[in-house]
């Protein structure tokens, strides 16, 4: 006997990542990852596009906001992360690079720039999507989705300690794709990580002293 077809949603409840409904699911995990390593957000910190995480999670930091877009008035350093030597050498105690690599044609070059820009003992705090819709603003340059093993491979040339983890579970992945916000899910739905269904990949990479 043929089973009836399961009807799944054809359109999301939000096409704006869930921002119009609350906290996007991936942002829940990004903030959680950064909060776990907030003690590393110190000294001279760099963040991409704005300084939201550095400002809210760091203590007594000075901030450089990096962006390629010259129209971004919040940026204090306009630079193309895919251009070799784009960042100043040995300048930052921490670089916060959240959900940026997927938009870069040469992510390996960007990571080399981050390594060069860190002071000895500095840290890169990195996240990348494993699941998610294409960028709303630049869909033509949304190139990659990075699994934890993929991020390990991409960081294989990093000369220092590297820790990579996945965050999320099947519920988180489905909710993110449908545009639901974290506040709309049942309590505890996002509290466990399933290695088979990571929503984002997270990496802590440090530069030797």
C-alpha cells in the first residue's frame, strides 16, 4: 500500500533569517560560542562589518571594524580579506570572524591574513554556516558551506593550536531554513549539539607566543 506523501512547507515563515521574528537560530549559536571564549576578547580586537560582539562581550577593548565596503561608516579599516597582506601585521589580540568565509572567493587567503594580523598569543574566533539560505544582499558571492571537517581542512596550515566544533541539531537546521527565531522554539530545543546535523561550524585558532 502506497503511503500518502508528506507535505512540507514550500516557503519559509521568514525570508530574512528570522530577524523579523526574533533572534536568528544561527546567531544564538554564534553568540554562545563567542561567550564561551569571551576572556579572549581583550586588548585590540578586530571584527568584521561592525563591533557588536566585541562591544557586548569584550571588556576594556579597543576595536577595529574591518569591511571591504567603503560605504560602511562603521568601518575603521577598509580592506579586502582575500588580498594578500590586506591586514596590518601583528596588530590584534583577537580577530572575530563570524559568518564571513562563505562570502569570500579565497577563504584560505583570508585566514592567512588573520594569522599575520594577530600578535603572538592572539586568537581567531571563527564561525561559518553549515546549513543556511543564500545571502540576501550578495547571493552571487555566497560560495561555500563549511562542515566541521571542512573547516579543519581549511585551517590545516595554521601554525598554532586549532579547535573546531559543530553547533546545532536537526531542529535548529530545520528552524533556520524555515526562518523561525530562537524564541519561537520549545525550551531546550537548541541546547544539545548533534554531530550529524551541525548548523554552524566554530573554530578557535591561536597564534603561538
